[in-house]
C-alpha cells in the first residue's frame, strides 16, 4: 500500500511539473497501481523519480521539511540558513534555532536526516529496479544516473551537517541482518569520496547542458556537485580536525587532492562552453537582478523550478516574495529578514575602494540617500533595498523618527502631514529591522499581494557564477594565483566593479560573500573554513534614518547590538557539526554522537 500511495503522489507531481505525457493517468486507477506496473512503464518510472526531486527539500535554501505541510517552499524555513549566517537578522516569525548558540542534542533547525534517508531509500529501490525494467536502454541509463545524482546530493547535504553518516546504497528489508538494519557511521572522508566518485561514474550517462530538461540533473549538474563537494572536502582537510577516528574531519595532507578535484571539475565546466555568466542586459543592476528573475538562461546549471501558482492550492510557487519582499503586502507584513550594516559595508564602491563607513563621521551630519549610497557595486542596488529605493514605482520608506523645525523628535503620528515613520516600520515590531531589506529573487513586476506561496522565480541550486568562485578558491589553494585572479575578475567585470590587480584568500572570500549573498552559501562557507566561531560570535549593527522635516535629509543613527545585548549571536566550536541527536542514537546504538552535545 505504501508503494501504491507513493506512486500515486508521484504521478500527480509529474503532471504539475509538466514532465509526463497526458496518458499517464489512463494506465490504471491511481489506487491500484502496483509495483509490477510501475517498473514496466516509462511514464511511471519518471513519475517516481520526479517525486524524489520534489522530496529533496534542501534544494531550496537548505530548508528541511520541518515547516507546515512538510514543504520547503512554504513558510519560513528557507530563510533560516541566511539568519544563521552573518548576512541578515530575522525580524519576525520563528528565529532559526542556533543563532544564539542554542543548538542542542535534540537537534532542530537545518536538520536533514530522516527526510534524506527516506529519499535515499526510494532512490536505492529505483537504482536497483530500473536497470531490470523492459524499457528503453537509453532511458534507463539516464534515469538511473539522475537517481544517483539526487542520492549523492542528499549525502552531501548530510555530510556537511553531521560529518560521517551511514552510506546505504541498497534497499533495506526487515529481514536483513542487524548490522545492515543498524549501520555504523562511515567516516567523513568516505562520504565525500562517495559523492565525488558517484559523479565520476554517472557523468557520461547524463545529458549535456543543451539537451538537458530544466530542473533535472545533467552532466553540468554532476560537475557542479563535484566542484562544490570537493571544495568542501578540501577545506575540511585544510582547516578541520580529525575526531572520532575519522567520523569527523579529513587528514590535512589530502587537502590538495580535493582542491585538485574541484579545480578540474570547475575547469571542465568553464572550458566546455555549455554555461556562461548571464550578461544580456547593458544596465549592470538590471543584469544582476535578471540572473534570478529570468529562467533557463546561460548561467543556470541546476534550478528548483517554480511557477506563479500558489503552492498551497496545489501549484508550484514558493513563499519568497511573501516573506522577504518589501511591506506592505496583503497581510501588512514583509521584510522578514533584514541585512546587517556589516553586510552592507561589504559592498565596495565601483572603483574598488572599501564600502566601510566611518561611523562616527556618518552620524554627524544630514544626508540624502543619494549621498549615502552613490557609486556602490551595482550588486548592492540589485540585492539590497533601503530608504528611498524605488519599488513598484514609489520610494520605500524605512525611516523611523521625524525631526520637527524646533529640533524635537517624534516617533508616532505626524507633523504637518509628514508621518513620523515610514511604511517599512511595522507597528507590531517597530524597530527590530536594520534599515535594509533583501531584493534578490524579487520580481516587482509580479503581483506580491496574492497568496502566500505564489512566487514563481526558480531557485538556482547551481549557477556558473559559483563555479568561477569555486575554481578561484581551489586554484588559489593549489598555488595557481593568476588563474584565481582571472576567475575573480570575470565575476567583477560582469558585476561592473573595478577589477583586481592581485588576489589573496581574503579577496576570494569577500567576492564569494558578495556574489552569492542571500543564496544560502555563506553559513556553510564559514563552517568549512572554520571561521564561524569568530565570524558568528559577535554583535551586529543596523541603522535608523531620522527624517529632518525642513531639509528632507536624514540623520543616521547606527544601532549596535541590533540582536540585543543579552541575545547576541554565538557559534560554539562544537557547532561545526550538528548533533546526531538522542532520538537517532537511541534508535540505532551503533551511531556515535558528535562531540560537545
């Protein structure tokens, strides 16, 4: 019965994804589709595989299924990985567990264990059964390769959370011996090696970029996963510590081996020409915005596909606009994550000079917003909204406080028809924002006043810009400095900011922070570089704009400790790995808990 239900749901998903033929539902009534029918029908085999794509929730901003409806595209889950980093503050809704050093042995935010093994079990069954099916051989080979790619992605998503986890590649049966039903953890190195070797094994069985179906694994997606996974493994070897007899960590002498694998995978993607930086719009701001608004362009290697139809009503939208977009929308909220001032200061000026403020000087005079934000890296205007950012034809109002002609300040009501606070300051939460919002992935030409989950932008899991950054980092660590510099300058040239004349590790990490801002990379980067204890255990800042009635300029007040004096972010050394948890070690006595929990 469980298999019948799974296939029925999978068939429905396939229709929604527009990836099957119209006669699928004519085969048998959905409630009596049997195993024998599934593995003998190409449409149903593809439907089964489509369901495993849909159930890999972490494709979307690393969100697990701990949200209402078990759906990573709906509600708050996809902003947690941003909130845990040094990019943004979470203004309203559930705070990501762990922001303040509160990851406990019972687990919580960003977990990916039970859902992952559920998908892996379905994939193991698929990988076992499909080669024996009486269907087209080319179809079997390609779909089996896709299944191995999804399985590897799930293992990668686990290893970067927990270190070594059990590698299970065969469907388990209740009659299996105890050592099979209660597997031990593989080492962290073994899991990374498994992911990388799987990509090597399947790459020639997958379609190339030109012939791949959007939203499905391709040769490029295999190379991209290898590029990312090998880079992570190299970092773990270089900066991490081997613990628990290798369940955690990789020997340092293997760092360059993994960097070389990442370098080579990235280089193939760069040389083969199937992908390129999106560069179709002469306006640099619009061009960068359109990377995330346009679909299926040259930079997209693998995307989680969405359409502008409400997910909660059976469509395939997601909730990004509803929660992240500027206020007000249909229910009066919005801007649930607000970038820290420290993140804003990372955006350079277009001539390459640092964007860091002299905070004392900034607070000593009145400013227009043009004076404050002129000549920044175009990616700033494409990714960030703040006071007077034009949105849907009108300027957004983030200011809090109005200075009257007599010098007194008011924070409520109005004076001579001018409100004391802007429309981005909510009465329910007042000044918990930082003075900034996120624009990336938001399309102001679409209706954001509709249902909760009707945003239709595709989520880019792998894009060519990341590959250049992976290449630059791996090349630098291998001593290929000139190649690293060239890759970084390709990114900067496309962005419209001054190119570098030399490069070092900090410059590469800075470029990665800006180019991939709010895309779910930063938290994992800080973990693999082992800098999170310093970078995430600190106080962050925001600003208040105070509107001067007479000049219509703004006084800037920097607000330190924006998260609160007693609630500042904390990252403990042991947080580099999530806990296996009491529930899992209780269910399987062969699982060893990670240190510190």
